[in-house]
C-alpha cells in the first residue's frame, strides 16, 4: 500500500509538472511582454520628448534665420543699387529718390572729298575729326528733380578745349508737365530732337541745321516748360545766348515752340507728325547799343570740314522767324521721315525782308529686321537695337539709309537788298552697322552741289565719303 501510494504521488507529480512549467513560462512571457510594453512606452516617450526638443530647436532655428534674413535684407535694401546698363555706370539710392549716371558719346570721323572745279576760295578739306566727345553726369534729386551736366570736347571741323554742352536742372513734380532751366537744346524739330548718337546719317540735313541755329541748339541758355506723354509733346522755351558766345552784352531773346503727336501707335506701324516755330524777339548786341548781325549758314553735311558751303553773310535784322513741319512713318524695318522749313528775316533798314526755305526726305531699311524704336521723351525715333549682338550668335544690326536734302538761301540775287546765300542739294547714302547697343559704325557717301545766283563760276561740287566710329552710353 505504501509503495502504491508513493507510485501514485509520483505519477501525479509527473503529470502536473508540464502544466506547472507551462504556467511558469507563461508568467515569464507575461512579465517579458509587460517589460516590452514598458520599454516601448518609454521609447515612445523618449522619441516624443526628442521630437518635442527637435521641434523647439527647429522653431528657434527658423526664428533666428528669419530674423537674420530680415536684418540682412534690410541692410541690403538700404544699400545704393549699382548698375551697368548698356555700358553706362549708374548708382541709385535704395528709395529711388537719388540717382547718378555717367553718360558719354564719342564720334571719330574720317572723310575724303573729291572736288570739282570749285572757286579758288573753296577747299573742302579731307581729314579726321572728333565730331563729338561728350562726357557728363545725369540723374535725379529728391525724386522730382532731374539734372544734366555734360561737357563736349568735339566740334564741327575742329575739336574744342571743352564747353558746356548741357548744364540744367529740371523739375518733374507736376507730371506730365516739366520745367527746365539752364543750358540745353530746346525742343525744336523732330530731327533736332533725334540725338546725335541716333542720327541715320552722319549729320542732320542742312534745313534742320539752319533752323536749330537760330534760337535752339545745344548749349543754348534758357527756360523751358513742356508737357509730355506717351503720344504727345508740347513745349515752349524762352532762350538766350549760347555758352560758346564770346559777347558779354545784351543776349539774344527768342521763343522756341514745338508740338508733336504720335497719330498712329501700332505694333508695326507708328506715324509721328511735328510742327515747330522759332521767333527771335530781340537780336543780341555785338557792343553796347550796337545790335548784332544775323547770319544763316551751313556746311556740306560732313563735319570734318568747317567750311560753309551756303551762307547769307551778315544781315541786319530786327527779328528772325522760322517755322517747320515734319512727319515720320515707321513700318517695321522700313522707316521714312521728311520735313519742310521756312526762314524769314525782318530788317531794320528800308529793304525787302528776305525769306528762305529748305526741305529733306529720308528713308532707312533694316537689313537685319529690327525696327527703329519710338522715344516718347524726345518724340523722335532712336537708332536700331540689335536683336542678336555680335558675339552672341549674331552679327549685330545692319541698316541702309538714303536722303535728299535741299536748302535755298538766295533772295533776289543780284538786285538791291538781295542775298546770294546759295542753293545746296545733297544726295546721301549710308550703311550703318550696330555690333551692339553701345558701338556703331556709319559709312556715308554724299553728292554735294551748290549754285550761287546766276554765276556758274561760284558753283561748288564735290563727292565725299566718310566713316564714323561711335561709342555711346
């Protein structure tokens, strides 16, 4: 019995042992799971804490970076802006109220005259000349004021030691109305308003040269008021003497007015009409109480020679009046322009009042396809801007130009009170090359013919060829 009892107990223990071991294993598993869950929870808490710390740090970094960027931008915005547009160095204040820019135009001409059987006193000299050598400063002050101070060391037939080409201040606070005072070129004809760096041929036509010389032209002191918009320009100027005048007595007093209107303004069609008038109220004095004489003259439309091929000589005058009409039509690569001018002199003496006239017609054709852009500030057309400058997969812009120019300064030649100033006609043809927006080359041919009264012995004839190298910025 005792043996059986021990055997039964052993059997029961043997059967219960796996269950006891399984229960112990389960307890250990449960404990491990609890530990795992606790570890996961702790890990999650750690990650959450780390993310929270990273988020705060990131926010602090962003906040700091934003502050630094704003401070840096504020400092950069407060710095003057420096530019180099088309080779022109400029500096503008951060608020745009002040600006300063360098401006320059240098033109070097070389010409050859093949002359006919001209009078002994006429010799059209071949040679070279710096037609323009202008350097200046332009800009704005307190946003509404503009200024221009430019010196010119070039000249017509001979270089200068330097003279005030422009020196004026302008108020633009009443836009579209502006007021200008100082030495400047008053708004006159359309071709006169076309700057010397934008002319289609080397020189302006003779009729325009004479018109602008009466009371306008560069370096003329005066006061001008004008209204200017995208399609119109109206101006009136009271002008005096020129900065190159040597006389120190009473200056000339004149009025110069201009009206220009862009009648058509399409993408490929622009039509501009222009009228101008000049009236000299008082001729300047050559000496105290001695009025100056008036002289209308011009050269052969190539300025390396300072000769005057048409010239009225000195004329006694109380008043001088000029008026002209011009028009320009731009049709894509084709451009045409023409004008007519009339000049009248009212004499002091008992003699007929002479009157003269002149006109011109011009056309250009862009071989490379560009169009002459319209400039609303001067109500005129500028030179070409090459679509593909030389060195940038292109050869620049190319342009053909042709013009007929005529002026008649004869009035009752051979009669009492008459004037034998001469009749001049010039046929011109040119080829222009614009390698880029700053540099330009012009090659011109002129056929010049001048007749004086009824005397063939005084006639002038010449064929001329000229080359200009130009840099303008």
